[in-house]
């Protein structure tokens, strides 16, 4: 598989993830690296359509958790095979706003265990895991205050206990996969956080890939 470095950024809605993805991509480009930035679900035509479908609060009957999972996986399979894998093969640093850990945390919080979720990834050819996953950790009430100005999408509209379970899931992922998932406390100022993230990414790139 290609020689590029694959970084994913994870967190609750309102954790400041997208800002950090954009600051990190600027820093990597300023360093002279070739960078491909993607968002999951999204980036591809298919993925953006699936994203609109999944986030629309007016979708009708409650979405079955397996239907939800398979739609996220469909978007990810398209994203990986169409964009991420070719970019890694060209030696790009790939930066993804969310990736498989979102499924493990959010669909895991629907009561689906990680084993079948990981197996689904394998079946879809998605067993190239990120080299580094930065989980931006922030308490649920803080995250909700940060995004209170926007109209909640279908997932954001879930009740607080759901988001608490998502957060616990992320923290558990960091314990389970310590070589890959790093918890970054994310309550501070965006610029300071960006500096910490740059240091983590540079350090890990120097060490080479995690297993
Ligand atoms: P997000 O990417 O954070 O976009 P925005 O910043 O526009 O809100 O939103 C995507 C939502 O989808 C978020 O609530 C998390 C959820 N999600 C899952 O439930 N499972 C997944 O596998 C992924 C990638 C996202």
C-alpha cells in the first residue's frame, strides 16, 4: 500500500474539529507536503449525497441503525477507493475530517458492537487504518454550547445521553488502540490547540507509522 501518511480528526459535533483540520492542512502545506483533505461522509459526489441523506432531520421514520451504518460505510468505501487510497499511493498526506472511529463511536452508541463494525470495514476493503487519529475531547455540554447557533442536523439532535455514550466510546477507542488514537483535550483556544496538534503530527510522522 502507498507511502503517504494518513491522519484522521475525530470528535463530538462542536469540538472544533473542522477548524483544526483546516489549520493543520495549512501547516502541512506550508511545510511543503502534498496534502489531500477529505471529509467523511462526503468529498465524493456519492458521499456528499449520502451525507445529505443521513444528516437530514426530516427523513421520516427513525433510521434503522444498520441502515445508518451501511450508508456511512457506503460513503466511506467510495471515499477510500476513489480518493484516499490513490492519494496515499502518490505519497500525499491525507487528512480526513472523521473516519472509521466515528462509526465505532456513533453507531457503537446505538448498541452495535465494534466487532461487526470492524468486520464490515474489512469486507468493504477498508482495512487500511489511519496512521494517526486525533480525538479532540470536549465535554458534551461544552460542545453543545459551541454549536447552539446552528440548526441541529439529525445526529446533532440526539439527546445528551447519546452524545455522552459517543464520548465514552471515543475515550475507550483511545484506550483500546493507543498506538493510533491520541486524545487531545480541546477546550482551549483554537490557535494553541493547533500548535499542540502540529507537534503531535510532526512527531508521529518522524517516527513512521503506527501499527
Ligand atoms: P460532521 O462531519 O461533524 O459535519 P458537520 O460539522 O457539518 O456537523 O457531521 C457528521 C455527523 O455524522 C456527526 O454527527 C457524526 C455522524 N457520523 C456518524 O454517526 N457515523 C459516521 O461513521 C460518521 C463518519 C459520522
